[in-house]
């Protein structure tokens, strides 16, 4: 079976050449980026805040927290992201969000699975879209990423555990305080689903960590509904100075 699937993979590669996700150049290997684009993507590597994953500019002891987390610890235990959201990396996310660019999901899933710390058999839960937005966009990019990560790691994909109750305006136009208000009470877990997450570890997945407000509210909702702990994983992360 393994042999057959790798043969099949080779056949697909012959028919549809691999392309760089940033510039579209045909590439030979499965890393997803050409040699020119690879160094331009700001992949996040240690050292970073043990809790929220904010990258540090200098070496610091293991499990150190950034200023923001040491003042006010988030509800999620850890948050990790593949790369910083910058001028160079933003099109990787924007294309995936708004255009017909879903073929990047397996690659992004692989990158995300690769950077995870040791988490014991979590349920992979995507940050949900409100159904009216889902209807317009026809897919939830966070769900595509969560499904890929679950498949790669052999974990359970749980797309309907968390629900978005309130239709919230697009986050892009709001200030930080407005965003916190915006996602307040926006999520819920149906009573019938609470039994499924009782005492479980959750891996919450989204495409971008912007202010952390959405992930914080989702984590609060999941913990309140009975989850043991929540970890967050995103593809991109907006990195603001640590104040
Ligand atoms: Zn390229
Ligand atoms: Zn932090």
C-alpha cells in the first residue's frame, strides 16, 4: 500500500508539478517554497515566550514568559505559530483565505504539525466561522488546516465542537479593544457536546494569531465547558513589540 501510494504520488507529481506557494515557480522538493522565497519567510524559531509563542530577540532561559503573559496569563496553555505575519509572508495567508488556493492546505498542515510541542492526543478544533460567512466563502480555512494537522498526527478532528453564536464583523477593521468586545460571548459549546470534551486536551487551530483575542475567547469557552487544557496553533502570527 505504501509502495502504491508513493507511486501514485510520483505520478501526480509528473502530471501536476510542485510549485512554490509564494511565487509559483516549479520546484523539485516538497518544502513548498523555492530557494529565493524560503529565506524571505520569517519562520518563528526559539527563543520564544513559553506561553504565547512571541519570539524573543535574545536567548533566554527555557519556559520564560514575555511581559504580556507574565502580567496576565492567557487561558490557553501554549500558542505556537509557523511564521510571523509580515509584508513578505502575508500573501501566503491572504491567498489561502480569499482565493482558490486550497491546494496549499497539506503543505501548511505539515508545517504546523512540525512545530508542535509534545501534546498528548488532543482533539483538533478549528476556530469556527459563522455559518453566514461560511456560506459566502464556502469553506473555513481554519477547518482545512485542523483537518490536515489531525490527519498527519493521527489525532481526532472535531470540527463541530465549538460554535460561533454571534455574527461578528471582520476583525481587520477593528481596534484591539473593539476586537476583544467583538469576540466576547461569540463562541459556545452545545450541552450535548460537552461530554466529548470533558477532561480532554484541545488543540485549537486558526490561520492567524492577530491579537490573540479570538483564541483567548475560544479557550475560555472550551475550558468552561469542561476541557482540561487548550493549546493553540496558527499558521501566521502578528508580532507586536512586547510592552
Ligand atoms: Zn518562490
Ligand atoms: Zn507571551
